[in-house]
């Protein structure tokens, strides 16, 4: 698979029914190895190993009900009280991060109302901090360490 702008990690890749699968440390099972999943697994490992995010507070494929439809957030970081704190949206490395991608994660945030939004295609990563009082957001230079949230 493609080299990403994220630290390498010890991947667990197998073949099941003739298709590549990768072990998801959050869901604790093998999942289909798509380009987007490759980004997700790298980013999750980056958060855990390099930014100190607790594995127990991360969840992949979180279902959100929005305007009568069911959507799935790629990854959500929860607080210890299980309220959502951060939404992370992944795209395959060849997908450009555009306003449409930010619109997608913003729709999810209409339901979850988190403090941070992150979008990554594995090559570029954008993180913004929400300010609901000012009805604005600020792009951060880096993905914050967990202890700085």
C-alpha cells in the first residue's frame, strides 16, 4: 500500500476470501483493507502511539442519525463521560480534501457538537477547534496531544 504522511506501524494484514484485510485495534477485528481504511489505521495508531489518545475512548464507524438518515463517523473520540469530543473523517490518499469533505464532517457535528474536527487523507491533515460561543472555528497547526485537549 501507499506510504503516508504518518508514522509507520506494525500492521497486521491477512487475506480472507481472496481479499486483503487489516486488523483494527479499535474494533478488535479484521476489516477490509481499502485505501480509506489504510489511512484510518495509520491515523488511529498515530493518535494512540504518538499523541497519547486512550484506545478505550476511540470508536470507529460510529452511527449518527441525521435528518432521518443513518450516517457513520469514521472515528470519534469520547470523553470519559462518553460524550463525543472529536470527529475524524478519512479519505483515501488520492482524494483531495475539499470544502465538500468539510461539509460532510460538519453535518455529523450538527448531531455530536464536538470540540475538534479532523480531516485526513493520510497525506494532509486538518484539525480545527470549534468555538460555539463565537460561532466560529480555528484551524490548528498540529493535531493536539491528548493531554492538551
